[in-house]
C-alpha cells in the first residue's frame, strides 16, 4: 500500500494542476511563438528541452528499478510506454527542432521540478505501490488505456512533424499548418499529448496517472487557446472553422 508521503505528493500534483490552470488562463508561458523578454536569462530551446525533459526518462528508470515489482510483465509494459514518450521528447524531438529559439531558464527550471515530482509518483506506483497481475493485460481498462495512449502518441508525433516541415532550415517565421489534426484544431499536438496521458491514467488505473492526466490538461489546454488566439490575430486567412483544441467544440 502507498505510504502517507506518496498520498501527499499525489495531492500536491493535483493542487499544482489547479494553480497552473488558473495561472495560465492569465499568463502565457514565454517560449515558442509566445517568447518574450522579462523572464530572466535564457538558453537555446534545444538545450532547454533536453535538460527539462531528460529527468522524466532517466530518473523514471532509476525510480522504477527501486520497486519490488520491477521485473513483472505489466509494470515493464508501462515502463516501455512511458519511455516511448519521454525518450522521444527528451532525446529525439529537440534535435529535430528547426530555428534558433530560446527558452527562459525559469521555465526550464519549473518544468524540471514538475518532472521530478511526476516521475517519482508514477514510477513508484507502477513498480512498487500498484499491483498488476498478468491478468491485467486482458482487463478492458488496460486494453482501452493502451490504445488511447498510442493513438494520442501518434497524433502528437504526426502533428509535430507537420509543424517542423513548415519551417525550412535556417528560417524562423511561422505559417499556417495544414493537414492531419490541423484540419480541425490549432494544437493537435497538445490534444495528442492530453489523450496520451488520459490513456495512461486509464491503463494504470492509478491516482498517480490521474494526477498526471489532470496536470497535462491544466497545462496544455490554456496554451492551446493562446495558440489559437495567436494564429487568428496573426493570419487574416486563418481557417474560421478550425477550433482551438477539441474538434467542432472548443
């Protein structure tokens, strides 16, 4: 059973989700197309992504290996799913980026701190506090959750590819993305990531997974709305039928 400290850390992440959502409804995080001065020293965006996302891959493995259930089949599958996302996010995505953008050190540091918290509670749950018999592989929650996770991952990766191909090597401007999930929403990459971690929460059926899914929505939904607003203000010919995050709705 989880100890008291674990429960408090899960509660802390849920509280952070609420605070983050409220804050991001009023403040747009200053990186990417929303980059602006006044947030202190900066680092190249590629460096920032590697530094802030790599703990979620490396330390997750370290924390996972501390668990009693580390050699069991279902936890190993969860480990593989987690690493599928974070190896790509920390060690592939940054080196595919085009342009010479910069990221505030403050943003990088806050992301690192969150990743430390989130990595600990999710790794400890799947390899120590959770209990997953092999029969969990046939449970509808596992099957649906994994399918949802993989669908979100595919949408996230495909949308990032479309965005990347908009920018030729050496260029730094923005243009209207077309195709894929961009036919329906302005930020299908964010929608894909939200779908991923909702799938994770279902597949693991855990308080740690729920906390992460809530935080992901709280963090990315306001930014998707900000991106949508930015596109409409920047491009007069932006597709009027396109929504911010959820097709045909929001």
